[in-house]
C-alpha cells in the first residue's frame, strides 16, 4: 500500500537509524515492523486478517481514523484516504492508551 506521514517525526522515525522521537526502543522497533507490514499489505483486509494487530475503527469524532497495536501500551493511529492511484494509508500518530 502507499503510505504518507502526517508528521515528519514519524517519517524520520521509520527511516533514520538511531532516531527515537522520545519513544522507547521497543516502541520504535514495533513501529518499524508495522510500517514494513503496512507497506507490504495488498489492501486493508490484510490488516484485519492479522489478529495480533487489533486493527479497528475509532469511535466518535475520530471515526475516520483506524488504530493498530504496537505493544500493550501504544497504538499506531492511521487514516485511509482515496487517491487517484488507489488507497493511501496516512500515518497520523502514536498514542499512549494508558
């Protein structure tokens, strides 16, 4: 899938070795693994198929967003947009759920 980052820090976190954006090493490692998975996915159904991601729609005012688990504490927030070339996954943020 095509990926775009809403935050330059998250783009840098994915690509720059040694950069942690103030997250722990376990969160950074999980984030980079999730990004590899997102980029290799054929479509959104691949996210639902991998149950360990806990991929789900957000509720309320953030119903256009989706989330997937990075670890027990942090979730990756993303949004799906339609582009002339197909669907684009926009990486919005990493949020602490506790």
